[in-house]
C-alpha cells in the first residue's frame, strides 16, 4: 500500500473516505469538530440520533455530509479520552483499514494522526499508523491454490496533518515506518512458510536476493564443509539428523564509515524443530516452522536498514538448520565441541537453538563488533514468564540493554529484562564436559542465556528470547513480525536519527 501526508482544509479534502475519531459520550476529536463546523452541525445531529456514542470498536459510515468534499466519512469510536493511547490507537487503525478494504474505497485519508499526548508523539503515531495498517491488511496466501481477490482493495492511505509545522517530522517518520513495515512483512512471509518450502537453502536464497538488489549488501553463505573447517561442531551436530544441509548466512551492509565497528544481529534459523531424539509432543508441532523467526527477523531488519539508507555498518548472521530425529542425529549424552573449543554435553536434543547460536556467536568475533544481539525463539519458559506481551532480554552490558528497552518502549514492541547473574551458571555444570546444554527445570530462559553468555565474553552482547512474541497460536495463527520494530528503532537511534 502507498502512504503519504496530506495537509489543508479537511472539509475540502478530495477523497473517497475520511476517517475521523469520536470519543465516548459523543465527544468530537479536534478534526471531527472542524468537520462539524464545516457541515453546520450535521455531524452532531447525526450522532444525537444514537447510532454511535464513541465507544471503543464502534464504527459508523456516513455519505455526502453537507459542506464536506469527501465522499464518505468513517467515524471510529475511540473510547474514553483519558484512556486513549498507543494500544487503543493501534486497534483503531487495524479495525479501520479492514473496514476500508471491504468498502471499496481504494484510497482514504486517516484523520487520527494528531491524537497524541505526552506519552505518544506525532512520529510514533505516524509509525503506528503504517505498521498497524500493514498488519490489518496482511494476508498470507502464497501456499493457497485459490484466493478470493478483492476487486477494489484499499491501495492508498494519506495521513492528515493539520499543523504544517510538523510536516518534516511526519514525513521522516513516514519514510522510516514504510521501511519497517516492509521489513516486517518479509519477516512474516518467511516465517509463515512451511518447513518443506522454507528450508535452510531457501533462507539463503532470500538473503542472496536482497544482496542482488543493493550493492551495499554483501552476502556470503557457508556450507557444511566450510563450517566443519571452522570447527562448528555444535551447529553441525544439530543438522546431522536432517537431509537438508545447514547453512550459515552472512549479510554485511556497509552504510556507515568504512572503519566504523558494525552492529551484528544473529538470528536463530531452525526452519523446523521436531526436537530431535527428544521428540516434541505432536500437538501444535506444526508451529515449529516458526523456530526460524529469529533468522527471519534479521533478514527483515536488514531489508529495512537498506530501505532507510541507515548510516551504519550492520552484519546479519543466520545459522540455519533443521532438528529432526534420525540414526545420525544427536543423542542425549553425546558430547560435541563448539567452534570456541568448549565442549557441550547434550542432555536434551530439543535444546538445539543454543547449539547453533553458540557457534554463530563465536564466528561474530571476527567482525570486531560494536555490539552483538541474538534473536531466538529459544525457550518455552519465556512464554511462561512473560506471555506474548514482551520479549525476554538478557545482556552482559547494561548500557546495551537499556538501549534495547528504550527502543521497545518507543515502538510498543517491548522487551523485559531478566537477570543474568553468575548464580545461575552452576546449573549448567556437567560431569563429563565443559557444560551441559540445559540447566534443569528452574529459570529455563535465564540458563539458556547463561549458556550463550559463555560465547560472548569478547564483545557487548544482548539476547532477545522471542518465543512468546514472534507468532500467534490458535485460530488467528501467524507470524507477528516482532521484534523487527524494536531492532530497527534501536538502529535508528544508534544513527542519531
């Protein structure tokens, strides 16, 4: 969909539909007040008939309002004004674009962009409009043989801005938001694909495709032979049970000064995780195609960074594999040697994500990074602790952790920091190797991060556990595109933009 900014007299906007907000008890938003004045009180008279009182979720479509050039006026209920904020705003956008898409409007003007307060700025509103609109219209139809097409879908959405003094800031936010939304869409598309299509090789091809479209992005793919030469025994032990060869995807975006240290993003790319010999229960195992959401996130963030021309050096690393049971698969009790030289006793083959990540993290040392952030659907324990509202965050550097927490607050794509105390490290003790790959029942999310921390001593590092935020289960099953928003905002702020 195309997005733009419009200014001027709202009564004279030539559009198929103008979207306007109404608060509870028929309180008119500022734009609604202007329309009411231009229509000589027609809007108030309609509301007094009782068809709408402004409660959250209500909608009312009006045609040919006197004195208003727009063909239609879509009234959106905003709920109580004192409770209105980012969450309510996002719901309004999502609901409105779905309605507009069904009402054959083709194009519309969004008149709620300036409903901001101290905690929700205009740039945040612009970004939320684009991202929530994209989410509302997103459909994954790639694997369906027949798709009922909307003959007149919503194609263009303009954000109305009354105060032209804020035009530059709004246009900047819009430019960034479109790039983020496109990155999120790519992430969702990759994650929603089934494991028989989205294999490690397929992910590698998508990275190559990005590289062909921009000369600033250099893409390299390491095969299993090359990884074996590097000593990536932990990663390769996971792929032994699969007929799909593992891939190490490396994407280097050179947007900053040549000598500037890069930010490195490492994304877990388990394109399907059956648990290996420690086989998962069959219920909802189909959702284990989402175990590559960390890798999909990295690819989506790289795409967004390129689209925004971010003045930063960025490296994306995606270790990609499958985890399946086989005669050559890892067995509980096996001991493997990681690229770092540290040995690992595998007590549970379903704790495989950390095995592919640890070698990828060791590989990152060669980039002399400013910071390394890994993103992984790593532990069910994180869902127990934080639900699907926040990603888990652990870090060996408090300043880096605060940057990520702040970026999450800015975007509403929030994270919550958990401790990474040395007290937890002893849970990984092994009688037969340098460490075990699991730490017992307690603090599963933290001990998984403790495991990874043993491979990150040479750089600033943060770990995002996105097991609860990367996709939704149930009837509305699908990838969410998180935490692309958080990470792109982190990069934007690092660039001082």
